[in-house]
C-alpha cells in the first residue's frame, strides 16, 4: 500500500505542476505579439496538456481508486474523504477547462485577458491546499 501511496503522490505532484504551469503559459500567450511566439506557445501548451497533464491526471485517479480499494468501508464513511473527492472533481473540471483553452488558443479564438489567466492560475493552488489539509489533518 505504501508504494501505491508514494506513486499516487508523485503522479499528483506531476498533475499539479502541469495545472500550475499551463495557465501561466496562457498569460504569456495572450501577451505574445508575433506569430512565431504564438505558434510556439500553442506547441508548448498542447504538449504540456497531452504529454504531462492528461497522463498524470489518469495515473493520479487510477492510483487513488486503488488506494481507496484497500479500505473501502473506512473511506466511504469518512467525511474528510467526501470533501476531498469533491475538490478532486472540481480539479477535474478545471483540468478540462484548461484543455478547452488549449484548443481555443490553437484555433486563435481566445477572448480572455492576461489578467483573467493570472487569477485563473490561482485555482489549483487553493485546491491543493484544501486537498492536502483534508488528506493529512482529516478534520471530520
């Protein structure tokens, strides 16, 4: 079980790294003024999303389900786990919204400002704080 937990944490760190960096790329992309830079950001965003974010998300979820299966009766009754899973669902929604922005930028169809993406970039930080506190402190 400890090996599964260790790899779950590694996958989660990789997923969050992608979710922290992708909106920052969006900020830079919005501010880019030349076609070469915009094209480069499209490539970076696509690769980050497809090669790091998606596989690490899938791995995190798969290993989380595996961990859950070790003690299903406890986790099913644990209020902190319900709250944690609610935030994980919100994080999944955020992940897919990021994917939609990757596609919008690729089509040169973004209408959001750099300021929007600077604020948007803070959402995974808040989710990380809540998820870690719930998993470690288990407040209820």
